[in-house]
C-alpha cells in the first residue's frame, strides 16, 4: 500500500474536521464551506474512485477500502446545513 495515499486520506480527514467546525460555529459557515466540501469530494474520488461519498459519508477516514461497512451519509443533515 502506498504510504502517500494514507497521508492524503489523513489530510482530507483533518480538513473535513475544520469544515465541520466552521459549519457548526460560524453564521456563514455552511455557505463558505460549500466550495471546500466540493473540493474534498473531488480529491476523495480521485483517491478512492467514483463511488466515494467523502466528505458527506461518516467514514472515520477518507478511505473507501471497506466501502461495504461504510454507513450511508446523513443526507437530511447535509441538506439542512447547505440551505442556511
């Protein structure tokens, strides 16, 4: 396994934590972070393939190696935060 892939996954996860913090604690967070979430999704699909749902999935890492065990994203939560 490529250690660089693991480092990229770890970085994507750290960025997602920052995005989620701003979405929760900033009045303009969801609208500002929409572009960052899109960029995270593009980078995760480059890393894991087109079926990757990161950052809207609940994977602990941006790693779809065990995709079957990955629960589906909370779409209702995602829709509520992006409409604000």
